[in-house]
C-alpha cells in the first residue's frame, strides 16, 4: 500500500509555513455541537437524574428506571478483576504498581517559615474532596486510562473518586471495571457523553458533584468539559494523539515505522512525524511503512492518519532537529539517538520524552510509570502531564505577630491610600503600634 507522507526539508524557504500548516489543529467545537452540548448541560442541571436517564436511553440504548440501576457495585468491580485471565490480571497489577510508585514521588508538600518580625508565612497543601473520572466506553475502552487518571488522585488523597463510563447497548468492558477496582475507584456509573459530564459537574439526586473532572472523551465530552469549567475544574482539552521521533539514522527503520504506527492507529486525526538529518534513513522508513502497514489490523486508520497529518522531515543536523522538536512541542517525543539523556536536556517543550533506541512510546502508554495523560496540539509549551499535583490545591498561610502587623500595616496603608481604598488602609492602620 502506497503511503503518501508529507516530505519537508528544513532547507526550503517555505519550511516554517508548511510545518505550521501541518501542525494546525482546531480543538474548538462547531456551533451545532456547542448548541447540542449546551442544551444537554442545561437539562441535566435543571432535571438531574430524570434528564440523565432520558439521554442515556436516547444515546446509549440503555433502559433504566433509576440511576441506582446504572451504578456498579464494588463487588462487581472486584469480580471483574478476579475473572480476568491470569496474564491480563498480572499486567494490570504491574502497571498499577509502577504508576503508583511514580506518582508517590510527585506530591506537593506544605511548607512554612517565620520572618524576623515573627510573621509566619507558608503554603498548605490539601487534596480535592471529590474528583470525577470520565472513561470512554464501547469500542474505545481504555483500562490504562483508568489507572493513569485514578491512581494519582488516590495518591493525592482525594476523598472520593467517581467514575463514569458509557456502556452503549449494554456492552461492558471487563478490563475497565477491573482497572477501576485495582485503582481504588469509589463509585462507578454506566453513563457517558455530555450528560455524564453534566452530572459530575452539577450533581444530581444520585451523582454527587465533583471538584474536578479528568479523563478523555469525544468532541461532545470535550465540549462539555470546556463549558462546565468554572463550576468545577478540568484536566485539559485534549486533541488527537501525537508522536514525534528524532532519529540519527542508526535505529532499525522497522522499529521507527512501528513507533509511528503506534500513534497513527488511534484515529485518522492522530499525528506521527519523523525528523532526521539522514535522508537515506527517511527513505528506508518510508519503505518500511509501506511494507509493514499491510499487516496492521487498523491499516485503514493508519493510512488516513499518515497521509493527512504525518510527515518525514529532513533537517541539517541534531541541533536543528532539537529546534524543530521544541517548535512542535509534541505530546510524545522519542529521541532515538546516541546520548539521548544529554539531548533531552535541550528539550524545553514536550509532554513526555522517551530516551534511547529501546524506549518505545508504547511503554509509556501502559506501564513505564509516568502518566500518559499529556498535553497535545503544542500546549506542552505551557502545560504538563497529569499528576498528583492536579488533585491537590494550595492555600497561602499568613500569620502576623503584633510587630509584623504594625510594620506591614504601614506599607499596606500607604499602598491602599494610593489606590483610593480607605477601608483597606484603616483595617491595616488599626494594627499599627504606637511608637
């Protein structure tokens, strides 16, 4: 099968404009989707359980008289885990253990110090009371996402974790339920779509409102998360999956081709890009792609992804490859080069950096340890992977001594009068000690 990947050369005058055109991705919803989701959110906010049940019947073909019928018991989750084939159960356990161990290194800590005037200043860190986890259902069921989203929340100390996962036409994914059990999810509801996001954000008679919603979903779910932000927090608005591979030409081209496939097979909008200063190597990877794609069960999706948004980019040298990588700011960056750890120190923008020829991005998706919920669409320029810190919040601590209040009061009074805020000034002045 011929795969017409875009070929770019950094030496060309129009390279920058062509690269930006390739990277462009609009995560905004169109007006029709926005209107539909807004209507769903309003209905759930006003009518609670009744609206969620009606929308679940319409979109997922699930009949239920109450949301209680759509809640999975802890016993059901445990049974799903225990019924798994031994190899799947062990793989989930190992992945969960590694994700938890990594997460335990991440948490923010409270701290404080005392000024010379006796004023105590500091930061108090506390977990969210309740978080919601959205998990896609049906064909797009990802137990790995359950582990990646739930375990950091639990490590952070979140009081209650509520998961929603649609089961279109009653199709339940046992691996997802097993992962929920292993990760310690507290409650699971078989609801999905924008109505599930609304239930988590606003609360219903049965589903309690959460402080933050995390987890992937389709455009309707993403739009719903965008619209409820402010009522509760969200993790991010994620775009399609991405991988950028920087290779010096000394890695097996079949490995690199398959690494590109690993993200291209997600969906037609996924983006897979290879950067190298070895033109012959780019040609060999192209040949490997066309040979190996024939054996891929999802070859139609891979083909669409690579032809629409994939690219092979030739640069002058490693330094220019680093510059291109920092401009792209990819979700996943593979550095398939010598001295990869040293090269990684020059990378400023990437969701996750996979160092060395043996570090396939797929390991990060499942079991390496770091979170696979990563910034996409160049947002790695200003955002970070999901982690324990996303389920914690910080409160400032200020405790003035009499002397500290007096000295600070003079400063505050002067600034408050300058802003024309007399009550602010007087409040500070009352604490000023007489000389």
